């Protein structure tokens, strides 16, 4: 099992904590996201224990899974939040995260989002360009505020991960290039409504080798020391997130302790608070996506397919990143077959597994797509007129519905016919 024993077989039936997944599907239908609260708590404790010797502040990266109950679970533990939009900020506040424990990131913040963050009283805004610094200064002045800002630096470290989730390379859109920093520091001296309180970096996601963090941290510390000589009183160094999790048992993630062992001795002498932004690490293996087999089919070459009722509209990672997710039968079978597990969406990329050994389950039975807690529900869509699925959280034997399944009415609730707007289509009589 991946990282946790909280999804396990009781006899021949897959369970979450003390609850049979078959029972959850019967009660709430499928597709269905099932999250183990205990898994969230265990992951957070493991992370905090690893970095305990370092003066730090953990901010959960909300983009990984922004269900209110997930955010609230971490908030109750004293965890802060890293948000990337006005919507994520709203969610964090609604989930009970104090604004002074929220950091606002994002390469393209709209003026109204900057104003919302300032009025909410977030800990800091992370600026990613000279233009954004000027915008924050102007908006802060208009609102009579002094904006606390961190500069996101692009350390030009190309980590070994999927190209779509690398963010610390100078070819990518994120952060301010090292070459621009003299201009940035000169500008900061001129801006009247900004206080520099932090320096930030983020090199990507699913980074298995701690040495990439070491290389980027060396650069961050060099810039930190330079900022001190220029008279800036930086209070926070933010090294981002991207710590790996196990999706494929054949490719186990590097333990978080290995990262801590490398980074703590480097960062302790700085004498400031270190911000850490785990997202995927805390939630990926806390959830599964339950899906029911609609049809089994075989083509003329003998290729087998399981056609299931979930698809890329619920979990797009295999289609987008060619990501591996284990797929397990909810009821164990002695025999296996080699098959593709595919969804109902009108795209050839709509699959969860290709040419995979799968239990020889029958039509109507359930499969669990494992490690579906990160970048699954948050990236879901209504493509093909699909309804976003329900989500439940399990805590021991207790089950709570934490997101209702969408309805057909909700699909069209924000749309208007032309006649409802007081005009008719051109040429219509």
C-alpha cells in the first residue's frame, strides 16, 4: 500500500479506516472521492516532525486540494495556507484560516485580487515581476495600506521532474530572474507602500533528489545575505514545496527526513523563519477515487478494456502528465487480466491505466484509483456536461459528506438566454 495503511483490505474488501468502500459507493454513488482524515493528520505530523529543529512556518498549498474540510483539518493544527487566487483566498478564509497565516502567491494576480488580499490582512503577497511590484505599491497606496511583500526568485535550477511541473528554470514564467535583482532592490527603495519581508523560491513538484533543493537554497541564501548588506530586514525565507509522494510502488518517494537533513543545517544559521509549502505531500495519498465498471470490452486484437464511470473530468493527471496511479479492485479477485482502464469522455487521452495488470473484476464492480487526493477534484471539469462528483471524509468509523454531487440544474444556473438579457439574436423574428 502507498505511504499509509489507512486504505487496506479487510478480508477481500478494500476499506478506508474502518469503513468499507463498497458501503460508501452504495450510499453516495460514483464517481466518489473518499478522503481519510487520519491520513491527513499523519502526513502533517510526519512533515512537522522532520523539520522540528528548524524555526519554520508551514503553509499548506491550497491548490493541491481546496476542499473546505481538508483546509480546515490543517488549520486546526495551526497550519497556514499558500493561495494563488482570490478564490483560494476566499476558501482559506471560509475554512477558518486566520489571514495573518495566509501567503498569496501567483504569477498573474489581478488588481482586485491584490486589493482583496490587502483588505483581508494576509501575511504577505509574493511578487513575481517588476510590474507586479509597481501594481502592489499603487493599489496599497489607493487603499491606505502598507503591503508586506516577498520576492519570488527564479533560481534557474532545472529539477528532474515532468516539464509541466518544473517552476525553477529560467525558461519558465515563474519568479524574477536573478539578473533582474539589482533593479528589483533599487525599485524597492523607491516604492512607498511596500515593505520587503521575505524572499521566496519554488523549483517544481515531485522532486525526488534533495540536491536540487540544496542548489536552489544556496542561491536563495546568497541573495538573502546580499539583501542584508543593502539594509533590507528580511524576516522570512520561503523554500516552497514540491516534496515527493509515492504514486507507483516501484518508484518510492524519497523520505521527507532526507530533505530535512540536508536543508536544516543550511537554513538554521540565517536566523529567520523558514516557510515551507507542502501541498501534494500532505494530501495525495489521503484520497481515492471510487469508480464503477460500466462495461468490459475486447477488440479484435484481444485488447481488454474496463470502461468506468469516472474519467479525465475527475482526474486529469494521467491525460495531462502521463502520471501513474495504482488502480485496485475494491473486491479482491484471485485472477488478473491485462487491460486498459478508461473513462466515458470523448477523448482518446481519457484513461487511468494502460496495459495494466488488474483484478478480473466484473461489470458493476468497483475500482479505486489510488493517490487521488492532490490535483484531482481541484482540476475537475464539466466537459461533456459531466457532474462534479461528491466527496466524503472518513475519520475512523465516522463518515461525513464534505461536498455534494453536482446537479444538472447547477450546470446551467449561471447561464442566460439572450431574451433574458433583454435582446434577441440577430435576425430572429
